[in-house]
């Protein structure tokens, strides 16, 4: 280690010290690599765009995408979740901690000044004596090689990453509420279909029983009709269990106890799926990557590790410190202004590694490896983002084709079931045909309800993949709300 150097107050060097220090600081710069945003190749346009009826969107149309679904209850649930969700409140607390850490890194670059006062009372040879003392001391470590500046850069990048994490939590939360809401409505629709078919199958059982009593059919047909009805009845509890689970999940997401939303979500006339908008807001790939908070967070973490690499490099160089103090002692408060004794001191020190068996070099290598990890993580997040959008577009396109085919199939199945029942009552066909048409009708109606929900789900997943749910106009980290409890 370099030796400490004491500079007496009376030496002329102290007058030259500020000049020498300013020259030294001006000649040095931050060591380590300067961060540059990595270049990432992206496709010029999305595939399957023309098949889903989308339009380009470059404004803030994704910020409140759920309002395009024209479902006031869904909008209300999302607003409740944004106010009360525990995950979002936790993200707000993490943001406050990141801000405080940034402020700490900034404060470390400035001098520290302290003050002290004291009173000493003593008795000697029968005389009481009171000694009053006051003093100030200051210390400072000039950031010659930029270690503190790199630490501040890292803390600011960490803050930006935490802001992006909070936005990502918001994006996921909004999508999660919407997905569970659609799942709830899908279960309610499937329950209604199952109960309607149960009623029709019960009528068929009753008719078959009457025909058996009249000797027109045997007990085989009656048991087949009963089996068909009871099979449908057995499916209802499982569907109701799925409905309840989605309802309970929505309550948890909005910060409520499970079961508290039952009355609100079971009102007659509201058990319908959200409506798909005629046009879909869609950004081009490059804009999507700038919009997605998880991509922003990964990029900022790469910036933070790059800054920490410079911080590790700076630790291999000497460090400088300055300290000074001034004190005043007097026998009375009235003598402080003129009769007291003044003590002054000014000291400077230089310290640096001489031999550490390669510890600092190893720390630099560790930081290089961490930086490489963050770069790989950033590349993965970018590729996953592009994949998410493409998958959602394909699902939305294929869901539309499946939905149209099932609409046609449901119409045909209803006609077939009605004709089969009439012909069976007239004795023109056997009972097996009636059973087949009833089972087919239940299956295709259930499939259509699922397909309707899957198409809305695909749209929600598309908006989530595009990073929808927050607005770029929200501002810089210092302007972002952190969910602090009032």
C-alpha cells in the first residue's frame, strides 16, 4: 500500500494542492468500456399480419388495449388490479429501493463534512475549570479513475431496469386479469351449453321411457338415453369447478379474498365474452422491442454490468483521499470569538495495491463473465419477444378460421339433432341415430364456445407480446409512480 502523506497547515504546498488536484482530475477519465446499446437484427415486418385484419399503430394505442374489447366489467377489474394487486405494490417498493441506491451512489462522489461540540468540566487545586470545544472535519476521496462514476452509472441503469420490471409486472398483470376473465366467461358459456343439452337429453329420456311403456322400444334404448343424459350431467361439476377457480383467481389478482366477486361476476346478462375489435393495434418489430418492458430491463441490466466492469477496473488503480479539520477551544463561551485556541489540520493519502495474488484481476474477469451473461440474456429476451408476437399472430389467424368452421358445424348439428328427434318420434329411424346427433351437438357447441374464448385469448396474448399495458409517454424514472402507500 502507498504511505499516507501529512501536509502541515503552514507549508506552502497546501496552497498548491487544489491546483495540483484539479490538474490531476482533469487529466484522468473513467477506466473500463463505455456502454453502447447492442445492435439486434429484427425482421422488417410480421408474418401472418394480413390474415388477422390488423392495422399499423405507432401511437399509444396499446397503452389501454383492453378498452377495445368493449367490456366495462373487464375494464373495472383491470383498474382494480392496478390499484390493489400485491405484485404491483411489491414492484413499487423495489423501485423506491432502486432510487435510494442511485441516490447513495451519487452521494458517494461528494465530500463528507461533520461537526462536533463538547464541554469538559474539571477541578484542580480547588478551582473549577470549564473547557468549551467546537470543530468541523471533512474528508473526500477524489474519483480520479472513475470508479465512483461507474458505480453511479450502474445504479442509474439498475434504476431504469427496475422501472422496466415494474412496467413488465403491469403488462403481465393486465393480461393475466383479462385471460382469467375470458376463461371465466368461457366456462360460464360451456356450463350453459351443457345444461341446455342436459335438458334436451332429459326430454329424450322421458320420451324413450314413454315409448318403452307403450311397447314401441325395449329397455336397451331407455338405458342408452339415461347413460347419455348422466354423462352430460357428470361434466357439469368439472366445468363449474373451472369457473370457480377462474373467479377466485380474479379476486386474488384484484387484491380481494377468493369468492368476493361471485355476485358481481354471476349477474344475469353479463355472462358473455368480450367483443373483438374490428382493427388491432400492431407495432412493427423494431418498435415492439422498444415497447416491451422485459427487453428494456434486459438492456439496462447489460448497461449496469458494463459499468460495474469499469468499477472493477478502477479498483486496480491507486485511490486518493483528502481530509481536514478545524477546531476551537476556549474557557468561556464569550471567548470563542477572540480568545480561543484554533487547531487546523490538512492531510492527504495515496493508497493502491502492491501485491494481491491476482484478486483484483480475478474480479475483473468475473465482471467480464457477468457482462457476457447479461448480453446472452438480452439476446434471448429479444428472440423470445419476436417469437411471442409471431405465435400470437398465428394463433389469432388460425382461431378465426376454426371459429368460422365451427359456427357452420353447430348450425348443421342443431338441424341434425332436431330432424333425428322428429324422425325417431315418427318411428322412421332407430334410437342410435338420436344419441349420435345429441352427442355431436354437445361436442361442437362446446368446441365453438372454447374457440370463441381462444380467439379472444390469442388477441390478449398478442397485446401482451407487443408490450401493451403502459404508455411510453409516462416519462423518466423520476416521474414514474412507484405505488407508495399513502
